[in-house]
C-alpha cells in the first residue's frame, strides 16, 4: 500500500524546510500517531494521522518513508504477504 501526503498537508511549521530538503530523520512515531522529523537537530511533528481519522499500527507491517519538496511517500509492506494470516 502506498500513502502520498502532499506538502500542503504537512505542518505549516515544517513545510518551508521540506521545500529546501532540510528535514531529516523522518519516522512514524506510534505513540503520538504522527510523522516526526528533525530540522537543525530539533524534533518536530511533521504530520498527524489523527487529523485524518487514521490510526497507524506496526504490529503487522513495516514501512519505507521518504520525504522531499513534494511531500511524503509511505510504502507499507504487509508482513504476511505469503498467505499467512494474523
């Protein structure tokens, strides 16, 4: 599954830094249900899933997350792709 978050949906606080590629260490924090990133060594919440009624859970999947001037791309991988169920 692929989730695309356009730059317009990112926090206003961090949006300008994405345009210049200054955000690093992007990751999903399951405790806050948000994407966090670092600007100049300071942690920021970049996107809150709860604002869209989405609850992220890592029990049955893994993910790849990339960010750039257009926004964020998340590729979610099912841990049970070979027909196994949870």
